[in-house]
C-alpha cells in the first residue's frame, strides 16, 4: 500500500467514528480543489481511494483530521462565494438588459400609428391597385426618417390573416417631433397585397417594429431577453431574491 494511503488512513483512524465521513468528504474536496469547476466533488465514485489520497496527501501534509475537515469547509465556502459573485454579475447583466429593452419599448410606443386602412383602388389604366393609407404621430424627441412596420389584413370570419407582411417606408423629409403626417402607399399589386380574393370588408392592422433616425441609424432597438435568458433571470431572482434590482434603474 502506498505510503500516502497509509498516512491518510492513519489520520482518518485517529478521528472519532462520527467524523470520518466528514473527513472522507474533505479529502475529496481538497484533492479536487484545483479542478473545482469540472469535477463533482460530492461524488466519491469519480475517484478511487488511492487517487484521492495521492492527490490530497501533498495538500494535507502535516494537517490533523480536524484541520482537513476545516480546510475543506473553507474551500467550499470560497467556492460558494465565487459562485454567488458570478451569479450576481449575471443577474445584474440580465436585469440591465431587460431594463434597457423595456425602456426602448416605451420610447417606441411614443410613435403611434393613428390610422391604417387597406383597400383596392382602380389605377388610371383600369387595373385594381392596392393602397395602404397611414396616419402617424411622432411624439418622440427625435426626427424619424424611416419606419419598419408589420401589416396584417384579416376578416372577422377567418382565423388566418390574408396578409401578414413586414414592410419598410422611408419618409421624404422625415417626420419631426410632435408632427402628425398621413400617406397613401402603393404596395406591389403583384405581391400579397394585390391578392384578388381579399374581401372588401377585410381590415388592416399595422404594428411598429422599428424606427430610424435622421442619420438612418436604428433607434431604441435593444433586444428583449431570449426565452433561456428569461428562465435564467427568474431562477437567479428566486435564488438571490432580486438583490441586483437595486443596481438597475
């Protein structure tokens, strides 16, 4: 039997019986301290007794059994402290990201779609042409040069929309803060908007998906949390009581 094992066994046998399980667990913790993040220290089956003893012997040289248990407890406390610090950093980052996305959504909501209407009109050549009438108000404090919109054309008696399309509109001259403007847009009659089966009683709803400023830059476009990020944030808030909330305004 290797001398290191004999030494460990000697220290172990010097302890009262009720402390020996704690000592065994302490050996595992000490022997795997350098690879804490990749080894399950609470699973003794990951290493056999000789490997544990060989790895731990150099680190526990000169320690009594009680000191081994105490050192293992200290390692665990330090690890939990590091894990908490990392968790708090992640919690703060996710809460800041969520707060920024919420703030940007509030800013976008200040640009309103006041009226939206879709209908077919006859062109000068007699062919039906789709028309989208829009009226919008810019209650933000920025000049807006372009809109990213999603239009849905639905009928009351139909579960699926006739049209569900994103479209983009660049506004000549832009729209100033506090200004209300109205336009008649002419989408391609050979695309979905020109579908002849769409009944005249179908209604258009338009939602705002994005804005661009005077320099064509995207405005208030911070992404929302992903599903996995929401799950992680909820778990961290439950575990740590939303401590990081005080750091986010």
